[in-house]
């Protein structure tokens, strides 16, 4: 089942200019729930979008639509940040976010953006440090939104949120706030979602779930050799020595002098021995 879901994910993310973000993000949960009915979750959201669309005046401006979407999403439907259990993996699985109405900024944003698209609002994601944000470009400029509660953020508030990331140095004068407010590409959003899960599963560690995440990261970032290394380590911990060797040897070939190269090399003899026993 994992192979089939990975093939599906690969097909979704193949073309940079046509990645269906909501569908691809939704499919991440197939690692945790192989029987997940993706169509049912998509229909559930389509029904919500249709309900909101029926309320919109035909001549509604972008700002009016945004106000109605915010009220519908946060007040009526009750979506909010899961402050009581922020590090629950379910916060990253969109079918659970839709059911429980709880999530983390990036998962709430993906659901919100999909609803926005369906009512003609081109809300974009922003891969802001520490807390994913959204923006809507209107005639008067960009409206920056916090996915936790839909509040719009001022320039001062955004600069204040950046401060912790420059605590050891002065705010770089040559880098403007606009640098941090660039639209995030769907591939970038999916990578950030997966790396959130990766951090959770590495902490426990939960190697089987980690492997599922790494498979998807390797698909999304085929040229990022460190993701292959991490997949190899997951394979090694799951006692799949042949698959582990393929990934770890590829890493060492690409990065023979990496800081962790000697540690990785030290693992190879045991993996080769285990691999021989399988033959």
C-alpha cells in the first residue's frame, strides 16, 4: 500500500507548475492511515466551499470575500491552532485537521487556502521563520494573515516576530522584510510539512513513520542527498540493510568529507554483513 501511495504522490508532485497542493498535502496522511479515503476528505471540503460560495454577493470584492472566509473558517467552523497538543502528528494530517478543526499554522493554512481558491481568492502561503503565514494581494497591497486565527499582521508585528531569529546579531540591514514574505511554492510547503513530521518522529524515534516521511522527501527533493542519508538511517534502524546500504553509500559518494561521513562509514560493515545473511 505504501508503494501505491508513493506512486500517487510522485505523480502529483512531478510538474513544478501544476502541483495540486491540497491533494498532495492530504495524501501525506496515507503513511499513517493506508486506507484513508482521500476523495471523501476532498468532497467534505468542497461541500464547505459550496456553502460559503452561496452566501457571497456576486459583486463581492476580495476584501469582502476575505472577511466572510475568515468568519466562516474561524468563527462558524471553529478552526484554530491546537495549543493543547501542538506536537500531535494529527495536526499535520489534513483529514484529521478537517475533522477536529485543530491544527498547526501550516496545515490550517493549506485548508484555508483551498477554501479561498474555491471562492476565487488567491491566498498564498509564506514560509515565514517559525510560524507559517498567508497573504492575499489586493489593490492596496498585501494582507498578511496568521493561519492560527485569521488576524492580519502589521509590519511592526512581522518585524517583532523576526527578532528572535536575529537575537545574536542585528537585524540584517541589507535584507528587507519583503524577503521573508515571498510566496512559498507548493513543493516548499510540502517539504516544510514533512520536515515537521520528521522532527516529531526522530524525537521518539518512530522509524516506520520516519521512513514514510523520508520516502516523500526524497521524491520532493531528489537532489538533496542528505534526505537519502536520512532515509538510509531509517532503513538501517528498521533492519533493511540492503536498502540502507544503497542510500548511505550514495551519500558517502556524494559527500565523502561530510562532517558525519566517518560515523556513516562506521555503520557500513555491519550493514554489509547483515545484507549477506539475507542472500
